[in-house]
C-alpha cells in the first residue's frame, strides 16, 4: 500500500470518528467474553456458567453449563435478580449467583455480563426484573432455544439486594411470582428516602406481596436493618421468615461461593421452587433449623 493510500485511509477513519464519536469509543466485540466460569462453577451438582445471551444482552444469565440434565422431569426454576445500588451490573454478586445456579436454577440478573475485573456502570429499573421473567418464559416455548421445555415457568422468584431489594418489592405483586427474597433492604419510612433513582415505595406496597417471603439482613450494623425489620413486623398476610447475620450491609456475597448468605438463600429456593423437604428444615419447626446455627438469628410468621 502506498504512502498516499495509507494517509487517505487514516484521514477517513479520523473523519468517521469526528462525525460519529461513538465509533472511536465503541469496544471491539471480539474483546468481550460471552461466557465464563465464576470461581470453580459452584459447589452444587451442576457446574455453573455465567454468560451473555444474544436474545437478552441487557441481562446476565447464570445457569448450569450442561443443560442436557434438564427437561420434562427436571426443570430450571427462574430467579430474577436486582443489584445493590440499583446498579446495571451484577458484578458484586457473581460468586453468590453462580453458587445458587449450580444447584439447578436459571438466574437472570439485571445488567450486561461484567468482564473479569469490571464493575459495570449505569442504573437499572424495577421493570428489568419483569423483563428477565418475560425472556425466560419466551425461551421455554421457543423450539429453537437451548432452554426449550427446560424451564419451570410456574416457579419464579424475584430477589434483590439493597436498592435491588426495593425493586424486588416493587414487582412482587406480579401474579407469576412464587416467592420473594429481600436482601439487606427494606422500605423507607419516607418513600425513596429522598434519593433519585430509588423506587418510591411506601409500606402499603407490602400488602401487595402474595407469596412466601424471606428477608436476609446483616444485623444491626446493616444500614437497612431498621427498615427490613419494620417490613417484617408489618407483613402478616403471607408466610415470612427473617434471617439476620452480623456482617453488615455488604453481606457475604463476594466471599467464596457467596458465603453463608448463599447457603441459606439456596436452601430457601430449593424449598420454595423445588419442593425440597430437606432444605425446608432450615426454616420450619419450633425452633427453625437455622436457629441452631450460631451465625444466625431468626424469626418467622405464618410458617410451620
């Protein structure tokens, strides 16, 4: 190629960048990893994978890598996840979500898949939790989808941490929801607590919950402790369980395999979404099985 041709090509690219600023900043798609294994894929019976699905690039999917074990007699329940700070990325929770999915769950988290070491940017909305459910339902009936007839669309959890917990409570009234899990969160006495971007819920929203509900808090050091405890005290029309571990607002999500929070959360999902009686023992009985674990303080209402 001659010097004149090289100069011409350079000028063309420069002009393209000038008139289309996004062009120069657009990352190369070849540099983006479409999937990866978090830690060792989890401790459950199904090695988990985190991936981007081209049919839902706005979310991150965590699920068993090998889907051949799932079908008519063994389907994947749905868990829709909202992030702390209403962030548009699950980067803080990948260990936790990968661990849960390794027990045979389809976890669909708000936000594009974070690359290794990437924290992600932007804010999310509560409606993205419903987008996750809608996508899973569509995939289950699409004969061209790898998820065809492998998803249990009758077993759906909405879950989220902190601001994501408020997003969870905002959509908890959806009739498809089988269970609600609120992590390190609770509704403010002042709607939204005066903060932009946070769901402006009132305590009246709690009346719209129609399914068994679990609150997991980080003890009195958790900034959401008072709000979450107040929610629990107000919920009297559905089964509700409160679990407190003195770890503060950050929980144990980033610990290996999601730490203690993942163990309790997985047992709840196994019980509520798969009917696992062994897992239910953590939450049933007098006292509940989890109360025997010195890490936790528990309360419950309207539960066996």
